[in-house]
C-alpha cells in the first residue's frame, strides 16, 4: 500500500487495523485498532493531522484532508460511506456519515448522529447528538437516531477487515 512519510511525520497504523493496498496514507495520519481503510481512500495529513479512532470504517473513494490549523478527527465505531470528503472537521464516536457527503473545516458531528448521503455539513456547523443532517446545506432532523443504532454496521466492517487481512490475494 502507498504509505508516505512527509517531513518528520509518517502514518501510524495500529497492527490490528486493515488498510487496503490501494488506499493512500500520507504524513500525519493515525489509524486506530480494528479500523478499516478501503480501496481508493486517500488520507493526506500534511497539516494538523488526521486521527481515526478504533473500529471505524473509511470506505472506498473517501478523501480525508486537514487544514494547517484544524485536524480531521473521526472517533470510534464510525462508518464513513463511499466517496465522502472530510476536511478539518470532527466526527465523534458512534456516527454514520453517508456516502458522498461533505464535511467542511470546523464542522462537528456529535456522538450518535447521522449525516445523510450527499449532505453538505458547512464549516462551523454542529450536528447535535441523535440528529440526522440531511440535504445541501444540511438541515437537522432532531432526535432521529437511537443510541447504538450504528454498532452493527461498525462490527460488520471490523469482521470484513479481518477477513480481507486473512484472505485477500492479488492475482
């Protein structure tokens, strides 16, 4: 897999994580235990850094960047859907970030929240816990998520990462 040092910073990947060989990690990037980084995901930590918690799935085609002042932090047990763009934002634990969504610098997604597919969470916008953020720009549907709603999803990607780590072979 393409993993690059950038100056004094190099990616730190927990040995229990799965990073697909077609994902790209550059610079100040930290990947937690049992997290999965899927094909064509690009995590470019050339500023304040990128920090991925435990049991989190960064799916195919995601672009994760940071700013010089704002890291991108994704908590534990988070599923970040395909083709999502995260930059200089914070996603707390136990969230679902829908495919094709965009979270801009300063955005915060609180615990147990959902960002819908293709939604735009503008800079400095804060998605409350247990809310859904839907649309462009995102509007909130409060008290729409149940605690633990996404844990099965997170567990499924942990199992899938273990399977890939064991059985995937380039042919």
